């Protein structure tokens, strides 16, 4: 094949491919073409920017701005997007039920009067790129739910569903958005509340709300969100009037109060003013919303805003702890020194005791307790008299810090406190407290203070021993007597002294409890009340054949609630063990013979009494062979 012919064929193939890509691929398929042919009109709703509805002398204009529909006439307001979307959806699926051709109508022009199309009052015009012609709506057809319609550039008449007419044959007010504002609660960054009691300003910083006026205080995020939602979710009951006229009849010339909402990019804000109560609608209240320049009524519940005080919106939580940056918790008790708990990955250590493992569950309990604790009373807004509340020399301070191991561009190495709680005097069931960066004095439950361990020993981990039963080489149990066992070369238990039978089940149960013993809690420093001078049981054991490392457990007196005080030589302080563990540690290691009972002793015949005779079994007759 010649090169010229090859190039010609290649050009044809390329042209055909381009034709398919840019022309044929964009043409509707057979099914879609059939559907479009059946439609009253075909249009691209995304290209529409203007809708005009004429109903006699009334004219409604809707215009799309920034992807939102607004009313332009007979008044300016935001439009109900749901109403517009319903209209566009009905137009998109609006199909011809029957067509009366222009030729048929030309034969009898009076039929346009019959169809109500010669002097039709209701018209719909869609404006935008490739928009269809004006739609003229006539009278109802004989078929139920159907009517006559005609497109402005066609003499054909269609019979179609009445759905579109129902969508547009409405009063202008019905196109107004009944949702007061399209602003969402999440978008609001600032709010200004004015009532007869004064002015209150709220501001959102990061993810939390703060009260800025009339005092600086932490805001209750949920309560403030609920307040804002009362406005952002409010739905209009009645459209009353435009606000260009006299506002006195509505109590809005001098409103009883207002709330102004600001988003990050809106410095002017949207103000809702609250006025009087309508004479004939006592469950509603007149309001004016400046973002829409009109007077409406809302449900009377919106009046709750007028009664709010700063104390209603204050965060009653004692403190906010940023758990993501928390690395250190310092418990500073007067006369007892400091306990420093440090986070290491997902566990905690006692940094003030050479980073020995801490009871991470107990640390979490403390943090949960602190974050859940709520103020029972706001005592003073200005902490001017600290001695009065015992806060000049607090009995306890909780300090929460982040920690950097080395210098960086953002921070220097070391501990960086971000929240400090000081606790002062106790009065009845309350204790006075103050958060370091706030000027307020508050009261919290005394029981909260009682739940904070001030003894560093109480923060120790609960695991007392971490061994496997088979690792124990020598075991000595002292109760009211001593029992000493050792493993022989065959790893069998034998007595150090004696030859009584060993209760292997009890030995194994004791080892299973001892080697993984866990405290219920730590009681703190060892005291005489723990009764270690008269121990219930003392256990020593080794875990290597050379018996050089000896572990020792001593169980003292009862700790109440069915528990017992205990200690080891390897850990400082006293801990508490459960009664089941205590019982397992005191199991007898000697197999005792069963007790002798009268039933187990055979009867001895009395002197002179003949021995009982034993009846011979009956003879068995042989069966005859078959």
C-alpha cells in the first residue's frame, strides 16, 4: 500500500474518532431521545439564572445568586430552595400526554379560547443559556389532573399534568424561605446579645466558646450552641410586613432585646430584634431580621433569649484539659510534697519516684474525675480576698502540663503548665477552688478533693509480682507453722524437711495466685494499724536454683470490706488484697487423710454372738440345649 493511501486512511480514522467523541457521544441514546421527545420542554437546570411567573397583574421574579435563589419581585427576600427545586424537578419530568397540532387548531381558532390559551393569565418564563420558550397555562382538560399548555414559540397545544401549574400558582409569600436564616450554628464565631439586663458578648476561640462581656469567662459550649440554634433553626410563622414602615405596632421601634450573629467573614452580622406579641396570636412574637429587612412572627419560645444572664451560659466544668498535649500531672499537697505523674506513650509513670510504673487506670480515673467535675457555685468574680477562702496558701494544687524533651522552634525544653487548680478552705460539703488563669473563686464538692491521692505510694501500679508458677524454685509459707517446699532435679515438689504427702492441687493454686498477685488498691505508707507485727501469713520464694534473690509477701490485718493489708520487701508502702486471694495464699500444703467417722469403722461383733451366716447364692439351673 502506498504511503499516500495509508496517510489518507489514517486521517479518515482520526476524523471518525473525533466525530464520535465530540458529537455522537454527546447525543442522547435512543431511550433518552424518546424521553426528551415526550417532554413538554428540555432544558439544563444548572444553566438557569432567572425565573419569572406572571399571574394576571401579579409578577414574581426569582433570581439565582451565588448558587442560591432569591426573590427579586414583588419584594426582595431569600427564596425557599425546596419550593424552587420542586418546580425544577416537575419541569424536568413534565411530559406530554397528548399533542393537538397547529394544523388542527388552524382549522378552528376558537379552540384556543376553549383551551383557555388565547387570554391566559398564568405564564412561566425560564431565563438562562439555552432556556426554553415561555410556557402558557390554559384551562383544565377533560382528563382528570390534566390541563392545556402551549410554548410561546409554538402553535401546538399539549395536554400535560397540572403539577407545574400547582407549583407556580401561589402567592409571592409562598416562595419566601420560612427558615429564618441560611446561617448554620457551626459558621457562627461571635454573638452579641442585648436585653433589658444588659449586654453580653460571646466569642468562639478554636473549638470553645468564651464569654467576653460583661466578664471574661469560659462559656458552656453546649448551652451556647443551643442558644444559637434557636435562631439558626427558627422557622417563620407569618410574613407580616416590610420594615420600611412604622415599626411601633410590632413593638420593634424599641425592641425588647436582640441577638446579632457573626460568621468569620461577616463583620456586620445578622441581627434578630424581638418585639411585641400579636393580639390574635399569643403563641407568637413579632421579630425583625435585618438580613432580610422584614417583620415576621416566630414561635414565642424565642423570647427565652431575653431572660439569659451570663451565669446561664458559663461553663460549669471546673477545668478544660487538652488531653492531646497533656504529659504531666503534678499533685502538690501542703506538707506532703509533690507527686509528679508522667505520661509515657499510653502508660503513666511516677516521675517523682524515679519513673517507677504508675497505676494508669487510677490516673485515667483522676483525669475523668477532673474533667467531669462541675462547679456547685460561682462564689466571687474577682479573687480579691484569697485568705478568706484559704487560697493564699492552698491545701492542694493540681497542675497539668505539657512537656518537651528538647528545644524546638515552637517551644523550649522542659515542663509547660497550662492549667492549675488550687483548693482552699473546706466548708460543710464544699471546698473553695480557683483555676490559675481565671480571676474567679468557685466552690466544688468536698468529695472531689477526697478522691485525689496525695501520697505518691497510692499511685503505684497494682501488679505486685510478675512471674510464672513454674519459675518458682523454693517456697516457704508461714502461718501458725512453717511449710517449706523445693523443686528436685525432676522439677517435682518435695519437702525441705519432712515426708508428709504434698497437696499438689493446693500448691499449684497458691502459686497461680502468688506469682501474678495484684493489689486491689494501695493504702499508702505502712502503719501500725496494718497489723504486720501479727501477720496472718508470710510467704517467701525464690525463682532461681541458686536461691540468691528472695521475694517476700506479708499479709497483716483486715482492711475492711473483706480485704486484707499486705506488703512486700521490694515495694514501699502497704497495699490491699482481696479475700479470695488471701484464702488461696493460706491453702494447706499437706494432704490430710479423710477424717474417721463411725460410718467408716467396720462393726466388731460382741463376745458370744455367733457370726452372721452368709447365705449361699441360689443355684442356677442349666438351660437345656436347643
